[in-house]
C-alpha cells in the first residue's frame, strides 16, 4: 500500500516521520514523506504561550489530510489539541519515550547548582511556572527554535541552562548537555509528552488497518488519561498544566499539576485507577475544586466553569 506521511519540517518532526516510515516500509508499504509548514513554524519570535493558538503545529497538516493530499500525519502528541475534529482520529500511538523534562547546561549540574539570577531558557509556561516555584531567583527567558537552535544558543552562552523534553534529545542523539533528568515531582511533564500520535481521516479503514501494528496499549492508556485531564481543565499545549500517567500491573497512577504562571501557587494532585478517562476526569475535578479554576481563569482571561459534582 502506498502511504503519504505529512510532517512538519523540523529535524525532530522529520526524525519522527522517518521512524514511522521505516516501520511501515518493513511491513511492505511504500512510503513518501511530505513536509508541511505550520503556523507554529512560521511564528518564531514570540513565546508560544503568548501566541495561544490551539493547533498551531497541526492545523495545516490536518488541512492536507482532509484534502487527501496525505494519508496520515505523524505528530508529537502533546502538540495535538485534545478535541479532534470529527473528520480525524488518532489511529495509533506507538511505544512512548521517557516523558520527563531535562535540564541542559554547559556549566551547571542541576537546578540547585544554578547561581542566583542565572538565565534559563524555556518557551513553555508549564515549565516556567514550575521552575519559578522551585527557584524564584532565576531569570527565565523565552526560547524558541528547533532543538539544534536551542542547544546552539545554550552553547554560545546566551543561557546558563535550558529545559527541553528528554524524548526529543534522545531521538536526535543530542544528550551531551543533559545534566539532570527532572523528576516528575519537581517538573511535571506536558500531557502526552514523549508520545507520538499517528492521525488519519476518520473512517479510512485501509489506512487504519495498515497502522494497527504500531499501536501500544500502555502508551494509549497513559496518554488518554493525561489528555482527559487536560481537556477537562480546558487546556491546550501552552498552559501551566502538567500531567503524567504511568501504567503498572494494570493500574494507572496519575500525577498532575496546575500552576500560576509566576510560580506563587502550585497545586498537585495524584490518584490511581483502572479507567483512564475516569481517573483523568476525577484528578482534574480535584484540581479545579482546590483553586485550579481561578488560576486557569486568570491564564485564559475568561471564566472557567467549574463542573458541578454529580
């Protein structure tokens, strides 16, 4: 079967598309990769949290999918909005890479060793909020660009440290400057971090069947739990919400965070269960009840309706 994969043009996105493409070729499919430039790739001089558009890394790719110019899209799952259009579905979520964040630095071994007023780069409001809670004395500056660009800015001395997803660094074999893999308790990752999502047109059974072997049940269960929480909190990929679910022995354990952007308030909740959606929803509700609604209301600039308990 001939399969056309749509991908962003960044080094990491192309690695991901080629990784999936290679597995499809091994399954006797003919594969072609098409590069599609997204809004998020075009806006490179503004912190992502200030752009605020949901689907900024996926909209143009979905348009190509809808127009049948491509047959599937390979995304970083954390870039995919929690509410997909009825036109599309996530056909497969392959085995997940480590979801944690990593502190990269040329000089310092961990967050504690960073001097007062050290310059730390991150484009993520989630990371910034948790970092400010840990070290309010640090200077946190926006950091955009692909992984290579960000590492180059670090090496040139623009930053004392930067925080990136460990998964991307591992996939690109660029872990030389990783000094500390940040524990979930210190820096709760983004929902879906470390996972890939293969998106197709809804009802395209031939393509879905061709991709079925790529699906990993544990990764799907964990990320469904995290994305259920994110959806209930009304969040996209650029809000100060962290979620990490881990499946072990048939039970999911979910840890989640809602933080005010200045780090002055960090709400943490954790729980375990066997139903991924129920667990994600109940932990989200607990965060809303404890003050998450007012934190998120300030971030979104609009009223978050706190769902009533049944």
